[in-house]
């Protein structure tokens, strides 16, 4: 992003949020892009200014790398974010989610790695190349960490592409094992398409499921989040996105519905504040997306932003932005970490966009809203057997960034006949 665009975004943020320029996280440095969001705060910013509004129309293609042969069929939905470190581009690509390393200047293929998972890959809920991968270095050793469609975590030598023998079993950790629940290795209900996140030698891995609009059953695999040692692949902690007995939040699952309900995966990207030692997880809603009569209660930690300790996985705070979700209004993108100035005071903030078009902005140290969230009474529906929350939280600032429903006044009125048809 060039300097002109940076200034424009700063002005927009000031106008919308009524605060000063956001400037907390570092952004990508040295012309590199070492993690999915540019930095672990997902600022998605680079100060590079070689390309600008004056020369953008003069850009020419330097090279192309086709991914057609990285799998049995051609991928038509490539949506990953490549990384660039030390002049090498790393990316997932192809229908088997291969990893490629390319010379950033020429596009030359330096190495490739692929796992043929056969039927386990065929039944995976999140196929194709996914969103990307993670890079780690301790100053001498360099590794690439990614998750296969069949839900295996793989560690590769970033210079050679060879599996790291000391990591897991010959470079692989089976993520369907050691998850505080029994998961069928051939289960089609759990996987991951997002990139791992790494900080202070801890790899954070979430979970994704099949689209939840028409779930197979009210019973499903739970989308727990785990932390692993980047050197050995050993599991360090598990955060139960559906609480177990004795854990906070269990009381929000009436009629023991915690015991069989699944999903609540953290399928989007997480964020990490290394100084605070906190991981910020956006958690989706429980099984299923549009009906929850079998899971009465507010259902923590569904549709919540949760901060957990990076080293232990212990919850520091949470905020549930939809109680008992039945509208699929979860988080579509990572929490954004930023320092903002409110009433002349700098505040460490985390901002979570959601499908509601609300931006929930909280103090990332304490979880307290920066501006008040109002619990307002909401109408109850009339679906037989459904359980409805009597209130829902509404941020008072900033205003919604998109439409939230349609009113008669929004319809066209070019002619009375068109208005009648629209109504």
C-alpha cells in the first residue's frame, strides 16, 4: 500500500471512528509479507511506495506461475494469501493444497511439497488450496507450517521443502488426534482452510466445518482451538469453544446441550498481541446456522471474540456479540489489533468486523467496549421449538458499515407500477 492510500485510509478511519490515526501494529517490514495479515495484528499494511497512483497504469506482468498441475484437477477458486520472506514467495496452491516456494524476482519454482491424502482428503469439508500458510524462524532455522485439507499440520524446511523429522511424526501432526474428543479419521465434519498463526514459538490452530446451513445432525464435532510447540509439534493447550463441566460458560447451555452440540470453530484467522501474550479468536456459532431449538441458552462461546493466553490457552476475557445465534452472523475476517486515541488517551484496541456490518471495538487488554454496547430488547420469532434471546448487543459506535435490512423507502419509485411491483 503506498503513502497516498495510507493517508486516505487514515482520514476515512478518523471520520468514521471519530478518533485519531490508528498506529499500533508494525505492519509488514522490509518489503516482506511474513504472515497472513502482514503482521500478527492483521493490520494488512505495508509502507512500500514504489507503486503509486502515478505509475500504477504502467505496471506490466513480470512473471506467471500456473498451479493447474498441482492436483488431479484444475483449481478454480484460488483465494490464498502468499507470503514473501527473504526474496522467496511461499504459497498454498492446487486442489491437493500443495506448498510451493518461488523466486520472488523470476517466479522460478524452488521446491514443492504435497500430501496425497486419498479418501481422507476427498471427504474433507474444506478442500482446495485454502487461505495460506505460516512462516517461522529462530534466526537460523526456517520453517513453513500449513494444514492439509484432511486436517494434518505439516512442518517443512523453508529452504528445501523437506518435512522436519523432529516435528510430530516425520513432520506431521494429525489434528484429528489429541483433541479432547474422539474424531473419526475419515470424518467429513472437521478440517481447516485458514493459515496457522505463530508467535513466541507457539502455533495456533483453529477448526472449520461443513457449511452449517443444513447440518447433518444436531450432534457434531466441536471446533476446539489448540496451541502447539513450533519445534516439536507437541500440543501445549486446548481451548474448549464449547465449555466442559466445571468451565465458565457451561450454564449458557441449557438441558445439557453442550454435550452433543458441535461446531463453534475458529475458522477465520486469529490475531496475536505478543506484548500482552494474548491470542484473539473469532468463534463461529454452534450447530446449526439457522436453527438452535436443540441447544437452548446463549451458547458460549458461539459468535464471540475470545482472548486466551498464548502460552496456556487460558481464557482472559470474552465478548459475545450474538446471543444464541440463528442467523449465521459470525466473524468473516480476523480481529484487527490497533492503538486508537479516544478522548485524548491512547487505547490498545481490537476491532472485530462481523457479517452484521457492525464493528465491535474493545479494549484488547480487558475486553471492555471502547464505546458502549447496548443490550436492547429484540423481537422473538415464531419457529416451533426455537429458543430466542430476549436481548442482543448493539454497538453505539462506529455506525454500521453496510445496510442492515431493507425498508420500503429503499425501493425504487421511478413509476407507481414499479414501486408496487417492488413492494
